[in-house]
C-alpha cells in the first residue's frame, strides 16, 4: 500500500529465520577464530542438508580440488604477467602461507593472496586508520560509494599491530586461474582509483609527501 514503510534488511532476516525454523533447522551459537569464518560457512551449508544428501555443488567440487596457496603459486608463476615481468610473485611460508605479488604496471603495488577454508582472499593495504582526518565521515563516504568499485570491498583490520584500512576481494577456491588473475588485476585498478578518490580524507601532510 502507498505510504507503507519500505522493507529493511531486518524484515528479510526475520523471514529468513522463519523459513529456517519451518524447515526443521535450529540456530546454534559457536565461538571460532575470525579467520576460520569461511570454513564455518561451508560446514554450515553442508549441515543444512539431510544426512546422506549430496548437492550438485558438492559433486562438482569433489571432481576438481580447490586451490591451495602452493598450487596457486605454481600456476601463477606460469602465467604471462609473471613470465613477462609485469608481476613478481613470492611465496611467504609460515603457519598460514600466503602470496606476495608486486604489480609493476600499477606502481609496484603490493598485493597479498591468502586462502582460508573455501575462499581465496586478495588484499591490499590502503593506509592506517590514523591517517584519515575524520573516520566517521570517511566511513560514511565509503559506504555510499564502494559499489562503484566492482568486485572489491573496503574493510578495517590490524596490519602489523596497526589498525588499517584495506581493500580486498574474494573468490571460491574452485575458481578458474583466469578468474583469479582477473580478481587480482581488478583489485589493483580499484586500489589506485580509490586512493585518488579518497585522498581528500587523508591528513594534508600525507598528500604533500605524495606530491613531492
């Protein structure tokens, strides 16, 4: 009816929970490490299915293994951008190995690639939170404009113990190598566009240093 309140996200959440209950599912709260969230999401989807049920997605995934960091490093090393020197790739070993890519076509922009659960995360450090003059105004502006940056999202997380803004994109670990490359290059382009567009929100002395 005319004049009715527009539906908000809380309305959809309410209906979603109602459908889950009507399907015989129950909600359980669990405590996990934040970096394991993608694994929990994949497990949750499996546990919603009746015992013994295999979905088409399950069958597709079992037919081809997902990427690991080491396998992705080998595959990327054989691609044209790396072979022609446009991209330098380094495997960072550790408890949670990752890839460090230097995008020479984008001003030697460093890009990091990690894999957690069912997701490939492609990430770039933007700047420390303290480098932004008015974080509330900046956050509001980002929320209003981030859809102009396809396939990429802004977030905040600690980098080297410093709370920082990052830009990242994510793919399924079963994505094709071509899609992974596309995500990496798209993120690099978006980072440069965002750095230029959001520069007015940074401390003036940082802009003076960049212009010098």
